[in-house]
């Protein structure tokens, strides 16, 4: 049962990392290169769509990692899982304090109600997101190492 938990946790976190990596390094650069307000429309739609899903994914990943750490407490690699879970906690805190407030504003924007600093807000979100991606990539790598 523990082996199944390890694999499921690693896959769930890995897919989450892939989505977030894709947002940072593929989707947003594509959207930023679109003419007119098309990129903005894509980002606001993404903020609504992913903003509804990602909280469950982050909390689910953290829960699975925590259960793995507790269930495998006396097994090899548990220290790596604990550190990974701590990094996932950090990613949730970063999300709540830094990214979610910007995301909540972004998801309501239309071309008619854009704030003057909308580009700066999107750039700030991107910078915070790059750091968050780095944190969850390390968490994923630790889980993969603990699995091996």
C-alpha cells in the first residue's frame, strides 16, 4: 500500500509541476506574444480556469506527501519526503500571499476595466510564479529521489 501511495504522490506532484512549468515557460510567453488584447484574454481565462483547480491540486499534493511521510516514517527516504512536504507548504504560502491576490484581480479584467498598472501586475505574478515553480520542481525531485 505504501508503494502505491509513493507512486501516486509522485505522479500527482509531477503532473502539477508540469502544468505550472508549462504556464511559466510555454503558455504565458505565447500569450504575451499575441497581438492586441488576445494574450490578456487568454491570461484572464487561465486565471479563472486554473484558479479554480490549482488550490485542490496543491492541497492534494501536500496531503499525499504528508500521508507518505507519516506512513513511511521508519522507511528509507522519509527525510526527503518531509523536506518535499515542507517545500509544498512553502508553495501554498507563496500562492496565498503573493500569487492568489494578483490572480483574483486578473480574472475579473476585461479590456474595458484594465487598471493602469496591469502589465506590471502580470509581470509581478510571473516573477513570483517562477520562484514557485522552482520550489515545486525541487519538491518533485525530492519525492522522485525518495521513491527510487
